[in-house]
C-alpha cells in the first residue's frame, strides 16, 4: 500500500473515532432525551463538541424548526440538554444555527441551568433569566440584567427571550 493511501486510511480511522466519541458522549444522549418529549417535535437540535475535538466546548446547534415552533420549544430543548449534560463541565457552550455560532453561555451557568431544571426549578424563571447570562461571540454581554419593579423587569426579560430566540434560530439570515 502506498504511503498516501496509508495516510488516508489513518485519517479516516481518526475521523471515525472522533465522530463516534461525539456520538456516544454527547449527541446520542441528548437526542434520546429530546426525542422522549413529544413537545420537542417542532425543533431539531444537535449537540456536539466544538470542532468535534474540543471537550471543553459544547455546541447546541439548531438544525431545523417548524414554522409552528416558538421560543418555548427551543428553550425547553436547551434546558433538557443542560439537564442531560449537567454532570459534565464545559468552559463554553455555543448556541449555533446550522453550524454557525450565534451566542455563547458560560459553562458554569449551563451546568447550573441543567441542575436547576433537573431539580424542578420554575422553568419560567429559568427562561426569563437566561438572556442576561448569554454572551455575544466576542464575550461581551448580549443582553442587560434588568433591575427595578418586578412587572417591568419581567416584561423586559421576556422581550429579551424573544429577541434571543429571533437572533439565535428564528431569523435564519442573522450572521
């Protein structure tokens, strides 16, 4: 066998190993949990390690959403993913659409989110406060942390939830 052929075979074996590692460790466990909940039918979300090889960086990638899908559908899938992978530590969690990174979450926050969701924490509260923990791709805060009267704060937080959803996966033309 020629050297280049041996190299190609070796590369193919490494690629298959990396893909298998992602499937076993992240993609399949998340897919199983999301598939068990019929409310997740309107959304298609895939989880994998960034670049398929960076174990400290998780990608939650929206591959599709029906026109009937709303923010609650995608955010429920995010919470369920966090609960499924909550025992794992990540530095960064990337929120992507069709492989294109849109936002990040600090890994410690993602882990806490999964723990709180798994513990039965109020889902509405978890969703309302999510945007204030979201980071732009440059690491800056993507949304404000609101203060003031409860009704006003909750209204602004829910507006941020809608904006996050639009920019993450609803507006398919965002960069």
